[in-house]
C-alpha cells in the first residue's frame, strides 16, 4: 500500500520544525553552551596530544606527507626530462658517429691513393 506523499511532506516539515525548535532552545541554554565549549577545548587538547605523540614517534603528518609526495612528483618529472635530454644527446652522438664513419677523412683518402700507386 503506497504511502501518501503529502503525509511524508507533512512529517518532514514537522520534523524540521521540531529540530529547529530544539536546536534554538539548546543554543540559548548557558549550560549547553558551556558544555559545548568544554567539549571543543577537550577536542583541541586531544588533537594536540595526538599530534605530539605522532611527532615523537617520527611519523610524518598529513601535511608533511603531502609535501613529500609533491616533491617526489617534481623529481620524477625532472628525471623524465633528463632522460629525454640524454636520449636525444645519445641519438645525436650516434648520428654524428655514423656520419663520420660513412664519410672517410680527407687524409685517409689521399693515403689510400698513394698506397695504390706505390703498390
């Protein structure tokens, strides 16, 4: 049996009204506000103590870890660039070496002709 959507809307609206009313009453209560302030101070102390414990165990914080990851990424990019430059330089050196082997030196050609005449 389907639930009337109008009924659900009314229940939702009434729930929001009750929540708003209860929240307003709690916020106006000095005792509740004092308890909330105490809870927040307690949370701050727990956070500080946990941070100190992590630091004393030499465990990196989230910020330090993120900074390290960024640095590693930057170094990886630098290494990739250097590899690319190295590969280009090696290819150019091979091409130059190949070109030098293909074209004999001027003196070598001259000596070869003299050797043939003498022989």
